[in-house]
């Protein structure tokens, strides 16, 4: 039986990993600021901040494998937290893991380290080029992982594309609400940008497989069945059958509007949203087949349909302010007004 520490184990993805490991009979411990209602009773819980070295040292004691999922997400919009949690917290965890003799660390990073890629697909050896604070913080955390690996710690980096799956909300909660209410979702430009997603179950598979693979590595994770942003939302509207249709806004002015309203605090957007929503990005995942013997189970259309159906079935509980950012719907602000007038926008 392997002993796992899951940092951020009360968040959306971290709790899924906890459930998966626990269900496989492993000993599991969680490090998080807050506990989760769905934590199994025999999963240990260490309350605390990853920036607290004492707490981190306590959490890694007698642990074989660390799965680092704690992160300050872009929607928090606090650059100090982005740096101290995502970078300093990762350094604390890596140092404590090395001191405790942890055999493997899996660090969950982000595709935001690539900003808007100049060429697709993005390869494992594509040079990162972040364009906003969150991406820079995640890249700095990756540098800490690479430095720790050079010093002898077995640490691998997993970079997911945009995550979906049952219970995944955040900004998607707004999209799902609009469509459920028969309101029209919006693409920027003509929506012809190809955009890749990953199901949380597929991502968990990769993290666990990477944890069992000896030696440092870098793994970029996404589905292999995806299309354009317009095709994705049109398929979801067809699945929902609420009469919602995809509408368009000019990409340039809309991105400026997203940035301005976010700056005023009246929309929930973060820089990555207005930078990427009209852009193409996808990972080449052949290295995952070769190194981990892995292939994705979920297509984009399937994961959107499942995520939407979960939202509809659980809509009454999706505004829980006590949940992590990705386990509750983002607050719409003035998007509530946009929701009412979206049908006035052009379809192309």
C-alpha cells in the first residue's frame, strides 16, 4: 500500500484524485486550508497553508508520493497570492519532500505557461511563454520543480488543458446556466479557433500513471477529439435542447470589454479568458501514449455534455460560497444583463 499526500485535496480536482486513490486501497492524506464534505472518513486531513513550512513538513512525514494540486487560481486576481501560494508554496513542498525522502512528486501545472502559442500543436519541448500573472507564477513553480529534479528529487510536471468533468463549475457554471435557461452563449469572432479540453478523470489517470513512472518527466494532457469553439458550443446547445444558439461578438472589442469590466470588478473574467477565448491551442499527446501507455477516454463533446448534465441535476447547490473556485459557479456580475440580450447578437 502506497502512502499519498494530495495538496489542495479539498478542491475540485484534488478531491477527485483523493477519491480515486482511496478507492484503490491506498493510504491518503490531504493538505488544504479547508476540509471537504466528501472526504472519506479514513482519509487523513492536515489543515494548513502550503506556505507554512512547519505544516508542510508535518504533512509529508511518512509519505511515499506527493500529488501537488494546491494553487491560487486566476479568478482570485491577487498577484501576491498567485506568487506566494503557487511559487513559494511549491518550493516549500519540494524542500520538505526532499528532506522527508518522498519517492515521487507530481506537480500539476497549467497550459497557461504557454500563453497564446505561436504554433500548434504544443509539444512537450515547446518553450513556455506566459502572458499574464497566473501563467508566470505557474512557470516559476515549474522552474522550482526542475531545480529540485536536478538536485535529485524525482518530480514530474503535468500540464492540463482546460479541465471539465462532473462538478467542474467556475466560469463554466455561467455558460451552463445560460444554456439551461435557453439563453445564447457567445463566441468571439467566428468561433473557428480550435480549442482543446481535458476531462478530470483523464487527467487523474495521467497523474496517477506518472506517479508510478520512475524518473522526472513533463506531460501535457488533453483530449484527442476536439474541434472549434463554435462547434463545441453548438454541440452542447444541441445536447441541452433548450433553444439556445451560439452568437458572435467581434473578438477585439469584446476582449477589451472583458478586460475593462474585470478591472472594475463587475465580471468574473481573468486575463487568460480574454487572451485565449478566441485563440487556438492544443497539445500533442503522442508522448503520453509512448511513455504512459495512455489514451483519453473522453471527447470534448462528451465531457461538455456530462458536465452540463451534472450542473442541471445539481443546480441548486452550485452557488456555495464555501466551496473552492472550481466547485462553485462564478458570480456573473453584469453578465446577467448580457444573458438577457444575447439573442440580439449575430449568429456569425
